[in-house]
């Protein structure tokens, strides 16, 4: 019997070594990350807002839209999917339902953040945070919900307070969220390496670092992040930046020349793409069910 994805994720969290997670935003990007050999994938809310709505990550994607995207990615891959649940979409009662729905959708774990709704991408300005006690209550509700459905499901707590109240307050909140029962802590948007190292020293919990090219946090390599002491290392938007750049270039070439001929060496072939999306499996099924 295949081990549950939640169990796989929890075991990874408890075993030595860092967990490196590329950000994925739909079923196809999930498949591509898995084909590259990644054993854990990170669903990015920023990426969902961009690809579903063509809008920034400012709280425009609703709970149901996000949950549906989690489901489509989780069903397309074998690797466990770590998921973005924004603020939990309301109070502790809403968080309770959010956790259950994410579990039913196939998520292996999620994080909720302590921002005021509508939230903003953690690397944008203008964020506001809720009271730390209110966030702790949300964490407790999340844990109760997962214990009813799947005790192995992983609950993380994200703190956005560096931007609003400074690093020391973020650390204070991180400790409070750990004490509330979070499996890992995610302090968002470190401003420098000193903050990253100090967080590892002061917070007695597995820590996640979010490495966004062009964001507020210094982008180090996965190896460097692991040496600092981070357990979970996410590159949430690398694939989105790459995809958007490739689309921009190929569309510009097509518009200017009326053909993609000069771009062919950069395109996936018909055969390669159909292999990725599993055309042979469909053909085999068609033959089986004649």
C-alpha cells in the first residue's frame, strides 16, 4: 500500500536534511518540477493569482479558487504538495474548514499567515498583521481540524511582522506560533543574512525560507540556506518568472516574424510534450477498453 503523501511530508520534516521545494502554480508546472526530480513541491498563491486572474497577489483569489487549484496540482503529481492557504480565509472557524478542504483536495501540508485580509504578497509593501493571539487561535483550530482528518497533515505558521513591526517582533510571534503547535515557522521577507541567521538561533522549530528572485530576502543557494540552518527552502516564483520570460520572447518573435522558426530550438517538441502529459497512457486505455 502506497504511503500517504502527508506521512511522506511529515517524515521528511522529521528526518535530517533540508527540503527543497520549487514553486508550482498549475498541474503542468507541477509535472515539470516532478520530472526534474524534486521530491516535494510548493503551491504558490502568487502564481495562482497571476495565472488564474492575471492579477497581483493582493487577496483577489477566493478560497474555492485556491482550493480547486490545489486539487488539480495534487492529482497530477506523485510528490507531496505543500500549499499556500493565505490567512486561512477568515477566523479560526474558517481556518478549521480550510484545513479540512485542503486535506480533501490532496494537500500534504499548508501554512497560514498572520496578515489582515485582504492579504498581500509577503514581498510587497502595505502589509498589516492581526493580533498574535488571534493568529495563535487560528493555529490551534488548524491543528484540531487536521487531527480529525489526518494527524500527519503538516501545519505551518507564517509571520509577516518584519515589515510592520520589525524583526524582534517577528521572532516573538514566531515563538508564540510554535508554542501554539505549528509544525514549522515561516518568517517572511528577511531583509538580510543576519536576520536569517538570528532567526535560526532564536526560534526552536523547523524554519522555512522563501527565496524570491528580486524580492526582499537575499537569494542564496539551497546549500547555503541549509548551512544557515533552514529546514524548508522554497523557490516559489522561479518557474513563473522563467515561463513568463519565455512567453514574452516567443510571442514577440512570432509577432515580428510571423513564424516561430527562429525559436524552434527553444520549443518543446510535439512528441516530448505529449509524453509529458501522458498521451501513451490514454492510448493504452483506449486499446484496453475497446
